[in-house]
């Protein structure tokens, strides 16, 4: 019953702002290509920061917006953009880890996590099962991407262990996400120009 009510509520929510936001970001990148690395850094940082990633769909903008622009434009350096995304993602997770380490269980009662009470518990279960690998795996799994670094901090995972998993997974995630968009667009362009 509760799930049915939630699904009906979602069906009537207005998500048009996400399209406007995506279009605004893509417009910035098209009009100011020199800002692309900075824009991508902020998007990846926000996507990896627990509170922000629950509200804004930054991964979709990176994958469906920035990646294809890298493939279509040809003027943007892929590795510079991927490096900016990786650094932003790693710093976002680092801050999430710090929040968990510093605030422990109080973080679950902060907005917006208080609106998602099961998220931290799901992160705990995932983290308990996978340990340091949870940081790497969660980077690629939406809601866990937001909660696992906080849980690592709450659990006082050793700093160096967290940072190694964090930085390695951030680089793999950034290159993979942007490469799929870039090379997917390059593959698709010949078919679109028929």
C-alpha cells in the first residue's frame, strides 16, 4: 500500500526543472568551453557529495550531456575533463567521509538524509558485507554512492584505506562515465547524419 502511494506521488511530481538545469549546464559548456573542466569538477563533486547527490541528477548530465559533447565537439580534451571529474568525485566522497567521521550517527538526522531513513542503513549493510570494496562498488551504484562514504566515516574506516579506494574508484568512474558518453556519441554520429 505504502509503495503504491509513493509511486503515485512520484508520477505527479514535476521534474521539468531537471531538464532546464541540464540544458543550462550544456549551454554553459557549449558557450564557454574553457570552463568545461571547472563545470565538470563541480558536477562530479556534487554527484559524490551525499546531500547534493540526493537532490540533483549530476551523473546524468555528465553521462548524457558532457560525454556526448566530448565526442561531438572534438575541441575538448577528454583526459583533462576526466581528470577534473575524478578529482571532483574523490573530493566529494572525501567530504562525505569526513561528515560521517565527524558527526557519526547525527548525520542521519540532517537534511536531506532524514527524508531517506533507510539510505544509511542500506549503506551500513553494504559496507559491512564488502568492506573497503564497498567504496569502489558504491561509486557505480546511485544511492549507495551517496551513503557508503558517510558510513565509512561513521564506522571510522582507516583514512588511508578509504582514500585509496576513493581515488582509484573516482578515476575509473570518471573515465568510464565520460568515455561511454563520448565514444557512444562518436559511434552514433554517422548514423544520425544519414
